[in-house]
C-alpha cells in the first residue's frame, strides 16, 4: 500500500508540479530539412490522440520545426507524423510514430528527426543519428 501511495504521489508531483521549477522538462520533437540535393520544402504534419498540429513548412536551410509536450499521466502519449516533399513529378512521403510514451514518465526527451534526400534519420537525446525509414515514392 505504501508503494502505491508513493507512486501516486510521484506521478502527481511530476504532472502538477510547478513548471517554473523545471521538475520535469517537456519532451521535444524536432524536424530538420536536410534535403541537400533536392533543396525542396519539407511538409510536416503531426497528430496525437487529442491534437492535430496542422501542416508546417520547413524550407531548405530554414530553422527546424519543433514542439514540446509532457507525457500523459497514463502513458498514452503518441505523436504520429507525416513528412512529405516532391520533386520532378514524384512525391516522397512517410507516416510513422515519431514519439511513443514509455512505461516510465519521460522528462526532457529530445527526438531530432532529420529528413534527408535518401531517407529519414533519428537522433535520440543527442546520440548519433540512426537510419529509421526509407521514403515512399508516388
């Protein structure tokens, strides 16, 4: 019973504690346009169960698009994102789960998604990038 109380107290503290105190920094998703050969605009659209963040246009060499959020209390946070760009009558796109909440409440996670000409790469928490997805072509 004591474990249950302590766990509930910790979750409440993380969720309802002062954001000014930075007890639990927000998680951040970043989308970079590194379409060097194509030099095209990258269109990013992310949705969660509760929010549709709409289309965001990231031009080549422009600053990355990013947004920050806290995980839900019941560990159901998920953002599905679609990336899209076109060139020479071809459309390159991919929809994927850009963030899935963990069994442990995350604080300050940083996911940097990098759209390159050949594929989509991910760097988690400032670690080296890893290949994640090939583009689908229409």
